[in-house]
């Protein structure tokens, strides 16, 4: 058993994908071609959003969005310290400073109540994260942003297909940034990303930023990036996007089994907000003595992941910035442990994991 099984989707769709890749290889058209345009169009329809721009990765999607909003050196962006490093890294990459708000220990997402106190004259945006496939409290964050004239960017790297109040994540904020890293709910066989955006002006700006500051040959209006999605990754995503709802359904089925069958007072199961429809990129439980549970699972060959073992401000890269520890994220990062969840995980194995967890005595 593995924490995720990246080969299984190739086994399932490889015969279709191989043909598409061979066609691209012989076409001579490898970058920003028909497959990329098709993918952007499919995502626009899937997300029910106004504009979509594909790019090289989820990290680039964040950087391009921050740049498009004019966020720069000296500015502050409020975000969560309990996420993958790239969320804060993107803020730093445009020269701005991440300001960390503590999390809600039940949903693991940024606590909207902690945001307002952190707003200063330098604050330009809130970068929320829909962690593990569950939307943050996007309506409340939007409200705060509106009241304080801030922009709201959603980091949707882990939440493709997740809903909040029946609307896709990535369509609440001014921009939604997606990753198609292979482990995501919709993953390619390399790196890929996409931005969902509401404003035509920002859309046009992101198109330029994505390709060295201009969309035409010999046009460079801005200092931009090389952040193009390639035709091969787009073709793979065009096949897989047709199945993303069934992938999420299978993840939800496994989560349902875990939620129903894990009965152990030592373990806290994930909490789903009443307005969120979780897409379970991760199934993350909590336990007081994690080291003991790790040893127990290792002995029984049950794979697990620790997402995330430290708040972002504790990494060496941010250590010298003088961030003060935040109580909830300190506690949760010591207790969290993610168990296997992916569409192809056999139900029998999921049930076996429940049994093993139920026998855990701490
Ligand atoms: C929450 C979050 N943000 C950003 C990223 C960065 O995405 P990518 O790896 O595609 O650059 C990830 C990737 O794991 C992520 O989980």
C-alpha cells in the first residue's frame, strides 16, 4: 500500500493518453497550442468562471496573480501558516511579506476572526488556502476583503472540484490558483497550474506576465515570466478532467468509510464545515501523541503523511523574520497525520486501515 498511487491513473487512461502524446510529438507544436486552449476552456466551464489562464505550476499561478495585482516589495499579504511552503514563498517571491493568521483547529483553515487584527496600511491582500480539499470560510474572507478594500486570492492547489455554498472554490476570490502536480485531485504527469480570474483587465495582464511580459512576438511590455503550460501536460489534463468528478466521488466514498468506521477516542477525525463540500485531497486526523501512532502504523506497514509538521514561519527560510508562534497552528502541526486517500485505493484496504486504527491503544 502507498500514501498515493500515481501509476494507477496511467494504467487506466494510458491507452488514450499515449495516442494523444504521439500526435503532439509528431505535430511540432509543443507549447501553448490547441490542447492548452482546450484545457483552459474546459476549466472555465468546469469552474463556471469568467477567465482562465494556464501556467507552469501552482506556485507560478500564485506569483502571477500577486504580480497582476501589483503586490510588491514592502506590501503585506495575510495568509495561513498551515499550508505547503509555496503559499508563503509566492508572497516572498514578489517581494512582499507574508503575515500569518492562526488557524481554525477543526477545519485546519485560516481563522477569519484572526484576520482583521492583522490588517495594516501595508496590507494589500488575503491569500486564503482551501487546505486538504476543504474550502476556507470564503464568504467571510470576501466580506473582510470588501470592508478593508483588500484583494482576495484563493490558493486552490488542493481543492480542484471542492465547493463552498455550491460554488466552485477558486471563484470566490478575485483569483483562484490551481496546481496540477501529480498528487492533486486533477493531476498531470509533470507540473502544471491555472488561474481563474474574474476581471478582464487582470486576465489580459496575466496573459502577458505568463509569457515574458507580452503576448505577441517582439512585444515585451512588462518584466514577466516563462510560465507556459506545455501541450503534452494539457493533453493529459484534457483526458483526466472528464473523470475528475468520479475521482472525487471515489475519494468521498473512502472518506465516508473512514468517518463511519474509525471509532477510537484517541483519534480526532476531520471536521467538514457546513457550507463546504470537501474533495478530500487529504484525509487528516489528529492524535495527541503522534510519534506513538507513527511507530504503530510503521510496524503494520500502513503508509501516512505528515502535512504539515511545522508552521511555515518555523522553516529556516523564515526563521530570521521574527514571527511569533501562533497557538493553534503550533498545536495542530504536532498532532496531524494524513492516512491514504486516493480514487484507486481498494475499499478493502480502507476498511483494514480503520480496523488497525481502532486497535490503536496509544
Ligand atoms: C497549498 C499549496 N499551494 C501551492 C502549491 C504549489 O503548487 P505546485 O507544486 O504546482 O507549484 C501546493 C503544492 O503542493 C500546495 O499544496
